C-alpha cells in the first residue's frame, strides 16, 4: 500500500499547490488536506477535511485516516482573511503543539515535515556573514512571526526526542517570493514607495515558490540512495541581492528613514493596513540575513531551479511596472552615487 499524506494550511495558495503536486507521487495513495477555512482553489483528488489544528480533534483525523506522513505548512506570518496577529500566533504555536501532540499519540505516523523560516536566526548588527544550520543567533527574535518559528522549532525538537522512530525534517526557507507570494515582505515590495532605514543596504536571499514545492516533495518522500530526508535544512536560491538592487529592479523609489523613526513609520503602515512592518521586519531590512545551503545540496540532494536574482525577477514581473522605469531609476541612483563620491573627495 502507498502512503497517506496529511497536509496542513491548504487554504493558502502555496499549501494548495503542494497538495496538487504530492498527489502525482507514485508512492502516495491518499492525500488528506486540512484547514480551518475552506480553500478557494482546487485540491485535485485530495480529500479536504475542515479542521482547526488548534483543537484536539486533529488527533481524530490522524487516527481515522491512518496518516503516516504529516507535512505541516500552517506556519505563516500572514493572517488568512479577517484574522489578525493573535490568530496567526495561535495557529503557528498552539496549532503546532496540538498537531505534534496528535502525531506523538499516533503509531502510524512515520514522517514529519515542518515548514519553518530562516527568520529563526534573527537579524542583528554582529551577525555572521553567513548562517549555517548550527550557528546560534546573536539575538533571538523578540516577537512576530520570527519568534513563532523559534517556538515552533522548539516543540518540534521535543517531539523528535519523544518519538525517535519518526523521521523529522525541518525546512528553514528564506523569504519566499514568486507570482503568488503572500508574505509581509511581498507586501512591502509591492508598496509604490518603499521606506528604508537610512544608512543601511541589507543583503537579502529569496527562494522561489516552485523550489519550495519541490523541496517539500523531496523531504516528504522516501530517502533516495545517498540522501537523508531528516534534519534541519536552510533553503534559499543562490546569491544575494541588496535592498537597493531590489528597489531598482522593481522601479520603485525608496524613502530613507532615520532608524529612530522607523518604528513610527511601521505603525503608520499597519494602521492603514498596507503591510506588516513588524520590529523583526525592520531588523531584516536593516541588517539583512544570508544562510548557507550546503546541507540542502549535499544531504537533502536538492539544487534550486531559481537563483535569488531569478526569483526576484519573476516576482517583479508579476507585480507590474513601478512608478519609475527600472533603467531610469538605476541611472539616477548611479549618478547620485558618483556625485556623493566626488563631494567626499
């Protein structure tokens, strides 16, 4: 008999895509799609179960369908529909606790894959140039989605100790972008004018939605010869982009804001519902973050199809032209840089 895979967070577009993709795997017989909200997109031949993972009833779902593989994608930084930050945190943290408790009690569960984020490393001025999976953060995230992911990973480590017979894979994705990207950073890049922190030009990494689906598929399947589908893996496209390069490629001008005033700007943006400009987002746009993907390639055996630059280019095309043509903006920035250099000399 083939595997029975349960996927959480299927009401989101990324979750829906993964559900449709995993059905085509030859060793998968049944896919159980779970969410508290009915999806607005097709799920193929998957069986949708409306269930809130924050409730103990999720254990009944695992038992009823004899689930052997769980792919937990309901860890996110964006509310779905009218839900606010409190709802997101409850789903991320309480939902994960309930789901792991259900998995612990189920003898049928043999594989667990958790969608996490490189935000667990935080962003600080004394950070290393590149984070590996074993690098301790200089400053733990103090709030928001980043803190949620730290707590989620802590619960997952506890589960792995209690159920050593279950293969556990934690995927720390860099900022996910693409035509259907749904994240605070995607909202930020969609602003007509992007506020930035004066004097800082952070290095950023991105991973394409298509690569996210492929990595999840590999992690949730049976290990191939020479690979190991358990452990913690950073997932990102090759290379980095500076925030200034991102703004040029989008054709969107930036407004540098002094660091003390950035928090006020973030509050103003949240008030009008434009974007989630949380303190952790501010730190990312101040200090940046770059991770090593060696383990993803050598242990998990995956080579991303998109580089960071290619991922951003695909995202930029989906957002349409900005206020300025990218070429015009680039020339203006270059002339300004030359002028400033001459003035300093």
